C-alpha cells in the first residue's frame, strides 16, 4: 500500500541541528527498509491550474496563508494503513508541533 504524507507550513523556528540529524537518520532508516519512495520540500508559491469548458487557466501563487500551504511530502510504501500512521507518528515525534495529512495512493505500482 502506498501513502502520501504531507505537512503544512507552520509559524515555527527552523529545526535545530539535532532535529535535522535525527530526521536524517529516520529518512536513511526508511530508505534502507524500502519504505520511503520519495520525499521533498515544495515551493510554497506554486502554480494553480484550472480547467473549465475547455479553457485552461494558469496562475502563479502564492494562494494561501503559509500555515495552510503544503510544504513537504513523503511517498511511502507500507503493508498497512496502521504502519503508515506509525511512520507519521515517528516523524512528528522528531519534528514536534505541526499538522499534516496521510492519504492512500491508488493506481499503477511504481
């Protein structure tokens, strides 16, 4: 089962070197175990694309308050939803305060 875990922007101080080291170790562990498929930060501004009646509209961002924007993601593959939730719990235990989302990814297996 694949899941997309996302985090929203928060009004917090940048992570300490200790937090960064702990996160790097967690990412390395998940990568070695084959759980982590991709991860990265996202441009908070982004580009909005909409389609209506055959007309495509493209607009440069930003669009939402920083605390509402999705700022990072991790694509993981786990045996169950519960395992995905546990990965998220471990992530938030390292990072501390914040908010995110876990969504199952359907479609062709990469």
